[in-house]
C-alpha cells in the first residue's frame, strides 16, 4: 500500500471512530421502572398488541422484560437470523422490533406489507456506522471480480450492493459454499468475524476494516486470568471478538449457538464473551450453571461498552409502548432499495433452510 492510500485509510478510520463516538454520546440508557409500573406497562402493551394484531421480536441483548414480553405474547426472542425469519413468517399486521436499526430494516425488507415499528430508531451499530454506502460501493467497484458478502449488521443500501447477506450463525457455511464454487470474496464490515472465517475456511477474502465496539473490548489476557480462577470453565465467544479471544474459546458462535452450546456442554462454569443481555436466556435455559462475563478493558473511561451494547440498551418498555400506541418510529426502506436488498437476504434465508446449521466448536 502506498503512502497516500495508507494516509487515506488512517483518515477514514479516524473519522469512523469520530462518528461512532458521536452516536455513542447520544445513546442514553432509559430510566429503570419500579416493579409495579413495569407490570402495568407490560399489560397495556399486551392489550395494545392484541387489539392491533402486533407481534414483538426481540434480540437476546435487549433487556429481560422485553425478551419475556416477546415470548409471553406470541412473539419471539432470537439471534438476528431467526428474528428475520420469524418476522417474515408471522401473520401480524404490525411487527415491533426490539434491537438495533439494521434488524428493523431487515424485517421491513422481508415484510414490505407489515408496519414495522421500533422503540427507537436511534439504536444503531458501530459496524453499520463504519460502512457508509458511498465508500463501500467504491470498494466493491475496485474489486469487481469478487463476490460481495456482507454481514447483516449493515444498512439497507449496503445490503442492496451485495451478492449475499449473512449473519454470524450462517457466515461460515455460506463462505464454505462460495469457496467450493471457486469464488473470491469481498467481506464487510466486521474485520474480526471476517478474519475468523478466512482462518477457518482458508477462503480468499478481502476484508473491510470495522469492528463491534462491544466485542472488541474483550481481552484474551483477562480471560486467561479468569481461567486460572475457574480452571474447569468453558469459554464461549461471539465471532465479533478479536482473534486472541477466539483462539482460547472452546466454542465460537452466534448468540443462539452460544446458548445451545451452554446447554450441551458438561461444564458447570461458563465464561461468556458476548453482550451481557444474553445472560437472561442462558440462565433460563441452563439454570444450574454459573455464567461469568469475560473481562473487558474495564469500567474506566477507555471502556466504551463494558459488555453491553449501548444501542441495544436504548430499547425500553416505555419507548415500545409509546411507539405502538402512536404508531411512531416506523421503519421505512425506500421500495427500490428494499427490492434490491431483498435478493441477498432471501438468498441467505433459502440457504439456511437448505442447510443444517450447527455450532462451530473446537471442544
Ligand atoms: P447474532 O446474529 O449472533 O444475534 O449477533 C448480532 C449482533 O449484533 C452481535 O453483536
Ligand atoms: Fe452492533 Fe456490536 Fe451492538 Fe451487535 S453488539 S448491535 S455488533 S455494536
């Protein structure tokens, strides 16, 4: 790489970090409600959902009351692939998506006739922010010989420019499939997930340079120290974590794959390198086990997330209620863009339906 392109790259990385910082400054955590108020709000939401034929789809990283409400009211809690699938298949008139913006957009693209609402449209993702369509499209144009595979954590415009969309639960399988067909890949935006897939499959992959601010904080050194305190513990990690963390993990997988592995593994102690929101489901499904959050950079000024996504945390019962009552925070995707983005999304869902997806573990 020449001096000028290296400087350009450093400049764009610095500006991505600045933009992420600005979004982070606006990501305010909602007020915690007293128990009685929370229960009352939940029953009001339940009633509204019944009257309006609405269903709630929540990600594992959202607060536990949203996850419980989704499940108790005929909605769904899951990873980003399953959320997209459920949203497409359910017969509701209104889909409420508790998660981050790209999840709402995927739901809208796959269900153009449903009204898709979110508790907040401000909930974004550092990967989405750091992959703006203009720069991404030029990157693709420069490497026109490569199949473009993008992570679901991207805007509708980036998806529309891709050949395949994948989530962390299916990325390895899709890349293996493309590799068997002799295709070279352009991967965006998560560099850690991309590097993990490249290392595992040996595929020819050119990587975009962006990271998840939550997973990037996990430290291999801290996990090793923890393993000396809990020598019989298993380590489960999401593949958005850095390579050194994935190297010591017993199982690497999506949120659902982590939950399944925790149930199946014989270990009583489990160190988890992903967002803490997942502990609610982990504990529900494996009540006898002890779950320990993997250490991050620490609770000081350098810790941007401390193992909890600040954007997932913006989803609250209060905001959900207001959005459903007033039908505000509607997710809209321009129809031509939605049609283009639908193709790689459908390709992923069809591929998922054909293949049997398991946990990619090293245990
Ligand atoms: P999953 O697809 O595993 O749910 O991950 C989504 C995500 O944003 C992880 O940070
Ligand atoms: Fe994005 Fe990371 Fe938050 Fe997931 S946890 S939504 S990848 S910032």
